[in-house]
């Protein structure tokens, strides 16, 4: 059994550093205009990407350039120019989805490795073989597949590399092929500008009440009450109706199966998520993959790390038939992470035992906090606080920067201060 690569999102340089520090083998990132993260994307220029690629290379980690938008005619030349500049920097692979652009890269830069983006919606071995024959080195399968389908694709396409998503938000559409956001707000999901419209609260109204009166024997109202297959059961809570808002993917329960069937890479979604979310998610899958490699059970800390982050409720997606996809998320508002970030550490003075911090949530003298760092988790009590004006303080409020806190353990700018929360509903 070969341990798959752990692939993490890098929305900016800080997140890239966090992902690698907490155990990712490879990261993916791309420019706002040519990858599917048009907003909150820190890699605006070719120079930004050059620094990122160099940073990975120095640490013998892999950098994949996400170039997976589908360009309209007026963007083709700019896309090609940008790609040529970045290919010269030698990223380890490009992640692409547009067949024409892929063909152009294969022709002009035959040495460049290309991974087929999930946006190309590959769901069977014949399509995967087709892309392999065209020179694609790796296919990222769509999320809408069962484990046995993934296994069959791997068996029938060897030595093609297969990558799958294991963690993060799930699209209600077939992996991003969606016009909802574009229709509602002129933000095209296929150009990297999705507004997550499927997660809004929605209301169902009869289109023409006089034509479809809701009566007891009316087929529509009967269907709504039915629990038969094919009927979407719409539930509501006090916040509204969320019938298009999928729970988040967490494939830890099936990770060992994915390793056994031979996936080459397991991928975490979320270039716009916070550095803390990224650190916890990467830590969880690193712990799990390392345990599986040693023939051990996935440790409880891996699941704990996942629950320490905000989520919309977790599921193992389409991988197992035991876990059908509950798209209704009436419980989403009641889900609370088991921990919160109290502060991000920006500097550490080892001689004085003091850390400089940016405060995210209120910190008081006497608080029991956890130092969450790439080296592990340690606990301490807050005995000294200094505010941004270097004055002693009893409380530090959210948003304050350049404050100081006593810190009995060594740490660095990739570390966080975390507060455990009661596991109660909001
Ligand atoms: S609106 Fe929802 S379904 Fe559509 S692309 Fe965005 S996340 Fe996917």
C-alpha cells in the first residue's frame, strides 16, 4: 500500500506555509483570473507564484498551478500568455479543464505535467483513459462517485494517477458546473467567482396557486409528504429552508479504503478558508495517513482536529451507499466547532518567553489556552498580557494586533492560540 500524496489548498503565501508546516506533501494555487478562486486569492502576479514555487522547491514539496477556468474567446490569448510565463517557473504540474487549452499546453510544452481538473467531470474509466491517451498525467475525479467506481477506474486506467477530494465544501451542482451564482449575481462559478448561492436560505412558492391548489389529494402535496425515493424531503428550522446546502465532505471514515484501492493523491478543498482551518484539516489527514501507513487505526486526534473547525455538518460524501447525501441542512446553524482561535502568533521571543499575537477572540488573564503548532498541542494558563500600546492588560479584545502574551513553550508564526469550547449547541 503506497501512502497517497496529501494535497492542500494555498489561497495565499501564509496559507501555503501553514499547509506545508502541518504536513501537506503538495499544494495547489493559481491566479485569480485563471483559477477557480477569483476572490480572496493572494497570488495576483507571476512574481507571487514564483515565490510560492521556489518556497515549495526549497522544501522538496510539490506546487500545482490551478489554471482551470474555461476561458471565453476574449480571454484565450491572455490565458496563454500567463500560462507560458508560469510554465517557465517550472511548477510541478498544471491543473486544467478546458480541452483546447490542454491540447495547446501538450503541444507547446510537452514536458509540462498536466492534471485534469475536477471541473472536467470525469466519472468513468473510458473518459479517464481518453484523457490519459491525450497525455494527461493525473485525473482528478468528480466527487459524485462511489468507492467501487473509483476502484474500477484505478484498475482499468493504471498507470494513470487518480486524485480524489477527501475534505471540504461540496458543490450542489456536479462539481461546479453551475449557473446559479451567475444567474443571481453575475458571478460565474466557472470563472472562479461563485457566490455560494446554493447555501442561501430558499423559499418554495407555488408558481400559480390557481392551477395547482394544495389540497390533500393533490399529487404535489402528496409527494411533499411522501418519503418515497425520488422525493426531496424539505425540512425547515427557524432560520429558513436549506434544501440545496450540502453538508461538508470528510472522508476520514473511508480514508483507509481509498488508500487500499490505490488513489495517488487525496485533496483538501478550501483556498478561501482560514489558516487555522487549513492547519487543522491538514493535521487531521496527516495523522490519519501516517497511522494507516503503519497499519494502525486512525487516531482520535484526527477526528478531533476536524471537529475543531467550523463546518456545515460532515459526511463521507458519495463514497459509501450507507451515507446518502442529505442536502437539507436544517441542523447547520446548530453546529459549533469544538474550539476557536484566540490569537494568531506573529513572533516569539524565546529569551523572554513572550509571544506577539494578533487577537481573534477575547483573551483574559487566567484563561486556559492551547498552543497549536506544527510540533503539537500544549496547554498553558495566561498569566501576563500586554496590549498594542505595551501596557499591561487584563483583557485583550478581538481585532487588536501586536499584543503580547506569556508563552512557556517555543512557537513560531505558524502557530495559533486555541480555546476549547463546550460541546453545546448554539
Ligand atoms: S452556487 Fe453552489 S452549486 Fe453553484 S457553483 Fe457555487 S457552490 Fe456550486
